[in-house]
């Protein structure tokens, strides 16, 4: 029911552990396997050398300036409430000083992993911005160690603003195993870069990572900078709408499979990516928040959903909503849409009135009333209403 073919790899299900700290050790690979993942991408491998002036691979972690976390989850002001995550609320995962693997470490881990686990192991590599030979060397090390495929972490070292398809072409010529391009620039046009990567020889595309978006967060009471006093990467379900749009645009212009990444915390999130064209999804922040067990929860949730809806195979879902996605210029503008109050549900709290920019809502006798001529049809009141007493209708 859940089997997929991803870049030539046969996966028992479409759930892949993304390249991050949870996949940087043999123990992590085993936990991914035992928890039900279909495949795992190891933490990115880099060469320990200087790349730019004053920038080099360093031992240890940047935690010495103050006793502060390097990983942080937030979903309730400056704190984290796990019960909100269980209710599928958005959260943000902050990461600073996440370690990379050295080539020899990664090679040994893959070699041992191939003996101990039965899911595909995908090697992840990150080379210098303009050193194609380095990318090829890293890729060959992954291939020689037994990796089933290679994912190119195209944020590069130290970081780039736009994807360089020449890296894909260079690695494709150097190895025989599948080469997957992981996009890390959410601001790029997927309809342009997708075909370019496909032409360069990419076997699949992972989209879209968040490394290139520097972020920070503050505590105003102290006041202080949370985590370490610098800029760092962030991910989590808050960015999932960006990922969904990116993947849906990619799916329109490429024939190679796509792996959706960013914000997959529940089975519903995974299904969303598949509905807009992804073949697989990658899970990262959810493991930080809920542990490896979330992999099995997502997989089981998809299976139960398919059984409930009568789907026989996961491919029946792939791209199902593509036909419903229209360019903005094809949308109907100024339609006669208005808000409607269900009088049996409304308690006259007035929240909708406070948020109406068009002064279309009044509250009389503990009941919200909407003046149709004033209503713009924006629908903000639908989200604001705590009782879900407002819907949209055509007039």
C-alpha cells in the first residue's frame, strides 16, 4: 500500500529521515529503521579544512559564550508546550552549531549501517561553493562506503544565495548511484531551477530546506538573545506553506520524483505534500520535538487514512490536487462572496466585530449580524470566530 519508487530506490513507505543531527550516528540510523522510516539521509559530510578567510571546520560547539541551548523549540511565546504540538499547532525549531560529519566518520557509519539496517541509506554531502572536485570526492566516498544514493546539500560551504546546477552535473559524472539535489533557497523560482537540475542529471529533488534563512529570537523581559548571540537556522511547521507551494510548482515542470521537506510533523502534513506532487517526504523537526517514534505515527496515520478513504496505493494520492492549483491571474476577482452567521452557533462574543476592517459586523441581542453590502468577503471572521459559527457563501 505505501511502497514507492524514489530515484530508483524501492522504499517500503514514503517517510524519510532528513539530514540532521538525528541521522548523524549509527544509533540514529538504527532508531530511524526500527521506528518505521522508509529511508534515512545521513547528516551532511564536509571536509575539515578552511573554506574562506577566517572560516574553518572547528571541533566542539559554539556554546561557550553563555550557558544557553543550541537547539530550541518555541510555540508559546518564548516557551514550548508539547501538548500544542500534539494538537498540530505550528512551532519553530532553532538550531545553532549543528555538527557536520567528517568523511571517514560518515563512511564507517554507512558501512556498518548497511549490515545492521534494511532501509536505504542516502549519503548527504556539502562541498565548497566553487570546488567541483571536492563535491566529486565527497560523493565517491559515499558511494564507496555503500550509500544507496547521494543527496547534495546545495547550501554549500559556507552558504550560497542561488542553486548551482553545475554541482549536480559534476557529481552525476563522478558516481553511478542516484544523485538527489536538495534545494536550500526558498526564494528561488522552482519552475526555473527544477528543469535546470533535471537537465543536469538529478535523479530527484528535495525541496525546500531552510538553512539559508538566518533568524534569531529574543526574550524582552531579561532582555536577552535566546540561544547563542548570533544568527542561526530555523525550521518547523511554520514554514510548511512555503514548502507546499514550492513542491507544487516543481511538480508541474519536472518528471523526476520530489521529496517534500519542511514542516512534516503529522500524517496529515505528509499527505499534503503528496497531494501536490511529492513522491516522498522528509521528517526533521518532528523528531526533535517528539522523538523517533513520530516516524511510525506518521506512517500508521497515512495507512489508516488510505484505508478509510479506499485508496489502494499511495500513488493514487500523488499530485491529486495539481489540477486545482491555478496561477493568480486566473483567479476570479471581486466575486460576490459574503460571510454568513449560523445563529444556532453564535454566542455574540464580538470577536469577529473587533477584527472586521469593513465595519460590516454588529452584535445585537448576543448575536453577530453581518451587513451584506458592507461585507468585503475577506473571510477573516471565519478564522477569528471561536465557535466556527461563520461561513462564506455566494450571493
